[in-house]
């Protein structure tokens, strides 16, 4: 065989082949992630940029050719809008009551489901039903529960003597927001229950056995073993659920549409109504941008405080 065939000049040397292999390994992860990144940019970040750009314009859909740049006028108008501040107040109440209620109910449920009892797998499967049902179905179901004529809520409370006559829970400005908060609490607590249950099962049983031998009470075991063991799960769950609850308005929209009056308006719902009903996409986009900035501020403060607490 000729010498040039035994050692062809076009074959890469050892160093060149090793460099190509390293380059391929370093590029491969980015190549595999690129489709997901492109899709995320297309369906998340580009609409966000479009919303931010639209918030700087006076754009009403029934005047499609009138796209006037107004700068910060929409934001100034929002800060002077009484409905904006009413919606912001309701949003704070909506988040501040719903998240702790879901967390507490989910924690109790997870602690119960972590115990040994008959039919435990069935109970764990059934508890996820409120979370699995579509929001529209849940909203319609609770509208029937709150109905003043044939609702289960009024019938139950009348039988217990808690009220003297049937109440229009969703038609009363004093009770409408609380009724919706109860609905969303029932819908969202299984998320906390499942997440906390997973955290509880990751705690070694030997910790509790050692604490029992040392004479620690059930409360001290919970405070010094259980809570530190699920602290990371709690931080992540509260953060995710806060973002979801803050942005959700489907349950409110189906149950009350924001009424009566503005008694159940939240900022996401107000932005949606402005864009959908009034077709004022410029002002609606400004409301959405303001709410996003406020929510990002809350998330950053929460992450800093919880980060220090976990450390």
C-alpha cells in the first residue's frame, strides 16, 4: 500500500480532532436548547415588547389607522384613575388573603396525607381534583353554590342558623370579593398540598426517631425538623402561586365580571376589560405594564428576604 494511503494528509491530527470534539460538546447543549428559546422569545418576550411599545401610544381598535405616540400619558392617566387604585387595592387583598389561605390549607392537607391510613392513595388522587378542573368549570360551579335561590351555601348556613335569610353573595359588594377568594382558595390549595407532600417525603424518618428519643414534642419536631426540611419547597411554591394568583382573572370574570360596580376589580381584570370592552389597547397595555412592574418589585423583595432567611 502506498505511503500516502497509509497516512493520508487530509486526516485531522490528534490535536485537531480533540479540539473539534470539545467544540461539538460545548455547542451541543445550546443547539438543543435553541428551539425552546426561540419559541419562548416568539410567544412570551415579543408580545411583552409589543405591549410595552403599545402602552406609549394612543391606540383604540375602532380607530386602527390612528396610532399616535403619546409617551407616558397613558401611565399618568392610569395613576390619576380612581378605578386603577381601587383595582390595586383589591389586587393586594386578593393576593394577601388567597396565598396564605391556600398555603395553610395545603400544609394541613399535606401533613394529613403524609400519615399512614387506609385508602391513602385514593385520598391523594382525589385531593388534586380542584386543581385539575378548568377555571371556568370551577367558577360556574361556585356561582351555583352561591346562588341566592337554590345555592348550597345559603341552604347550609340557613340550616345552621348562621344567617336569617338567603344572601346574594356575588351581588353584594361587601361579600363578592370574599366569596371569590374562597373559591380560588379551594381551587389552589391542592398545588401547595402536592408540593409540600413531596417535600415531607424527602425528610428522613430517622430525624423524627432521633428527636422522639430525645423527648422532643410533636410541635418541636414540626418546628425544628419539618419546617426547615420543606423551607425550599415553601419558598418556591409561594413564589409561583403568587405570580399565578396575581395574574389570574378568569375566575373573577366568569363569576362577577368585576362587579357589582368595581367591587371585584383587580388590575389584570381592569386591563383586560379596557382592552376587550373599550378596545383601548394603549391604555390597557399601560395598565398591564404598570402591574408587571409592581409584581416584579414584589417578587424581587420576596426573593431577597426569603434568600436571606433560607441562608
